């Protein structure tokens, strides 16, 4: 690369996020890992290091809890101060809730992390952005987001809430594409595949059974490669959804402009 590419990856201390960060470092990028836990984030940065042969890649850490509005703002401020330009922002941080947890702001935790955090970071960092990749999930098709209930967890369900929050996030991707059409910023979403991570693992016997099943799923590096390919996809198209490497149309549940606008307007209340 003639000029060092700066990439920011949220939820980058394990799973797909760590694999994405590792791949970008190998390509010579300056990678900023955003993690909730400082110790785990520092371990991830140390594990990435600088690739052999002096390829020029580097890794650094920003710590912040993306379930808390004040912390999201602090992360954005830190990234703003460190990065004159963010060539690639990968929204990977995600929560699959096993029980109802409300944040100090009153939001259901996975709604805050899966939807509200990327929404706010997009707006707070838009002066620095060039390319945004949202790590989505094919399970969005099972979502039935209710703007009056889902944000606070009034309709919480151990299985469906994850789908609801992923749907909420995906609904706003075309709106960001439209919002940025004259600014030179592009955004796309990708379902990286059925990947073997710890997301949503319960404890006890069910957790052991799920881990056994997951052994047949794809490794994080496989999904990460799909994310990275989309991050550097040629052309200026925007607002697309990819299943792996294949662009596909959104399911009808995600093609609802009125619902998307309601979620957008709700999120904008926290941007100012």
C-alpha cells in the first residue's frame, strides 16, 4: 500500500473481530482495536504485534463500553483525536443476550451494542470516515423490531432479541448510504457466515452441547476474510447487503422505509 490504511475494528479482542484485525495488520494496515475490557484488549494487541518482514502493519487499542452512551461518545472522541482519517470502520461488536439486561441509559443491552453504538459512531465519526462495513447476521430475517418496545427490552426474548437488534441495525444501512451519497463515504453490511465463536453461548450442559455443534461451523478466519474483502471492495457502491461474498437483496422484513425512518429518528435524538 502506498499510503498506510487506518482501520478501526470494534469488538476486536476475539472471534471474527480479532481475525479481521489480524488480517488487516498482515496487509500492512494501522489497526485500532476497540474493546470493552482493557486487559483482553491489551492481550489482543500484543498477540497481533507487527508481522515478520516489516510489512508496516501496527495495532493499537481504544477501550470503551459500547453499551453505554457516554462511553460510545468517549470512544468516538478518542478515535477523532487519534485518526485524521478512518479508511475502514468495521462494526463487529455484538451481544447475543441470554437474559434481559438494561444499561445505565435504560436500553436493553444488545439493542445498545448491536444497533445504537454503530449508529452513533457513524454519525460522530462521519467527518473522518471513508468506508464502513457492518457485520450483520442472516438471522435478521427472524427479527420483528418494535421501536416502542425493543429498545427498552419490553419484548425481550432470549432467541429473538438478537435477531430484532440485528434487523434494527440493518434497516438503517440504506439510509446511511443515502445520507453519505455526496460525502464520498460508503457503507455495506455482510453476513460473514455461520462462524464458530462464543457469541450467545449459554452456561452448563446446553453450553457444552452448543460448543460441540459449533465444531462443525466455519472458523473465525473464514468469516473475517469475507469482511476484509468487502472492506476493500472496488467501486463506490453503497447500501448493499452481502451473504458472504455474494450480494443479495434484503428480505421483505428489512425493506420497510417507514420503520427504518422511525429507528433513524430515534437514534438521532442522541447524536446532538
